[in-house]
């Protein structure tokens, strides 16, 4: 189920940040972290990367930045456009709920 080709994107320029210190809207981040916990995922197992040099965005014809949400333990990545009016947060939540990042952790806090 995992997309091994998506891990080859690490050569693009980006500003990597741990999920808890990502440079994004704090309200959106809080919603994402809350859903991760609700679904049984550890937010520390995820990394959010904002495309600082949007070569990929330009190549795809996207006007704004791309965010990459990556699960460290599986290496699975999903890409989201953050242009105005896009439902990236809802799409990310749907991806978590659907198990696209792999099964949630079963250990307790």
C-alpha cells in the first residue's frame, strides 16, 4: 500500500520542521495534531515540510506552496497544495482516517 516512489522527493529544497514547530497556521496545526491523536497516531512520528523553493509547485502548475506530510516510521508522504481556498487540511485528515500513512500506533502514552 505504501508509495515508495514518493520518498524520492527529498532532493528538493525545503525547510523541514518537526510537526510541532512547523511554520503554518497554529489553528490548522492544532486541528491536525488533535486528529492524529484521536486516530491513535503519535504526532512525533510525523514531519511537516513546507516547500520553500517551489520548483515542484511550478512544475505542476500550482500557484502556491506545497506541504508534505511524512510519517517517519513508514516513510510514507502525502503532498498538499496550500493555495487559498484549497481544503488541504480536510484532505490530510481524510488521509489519516483512511490509514494512508499506515496503521496507527497501538501502544499507550
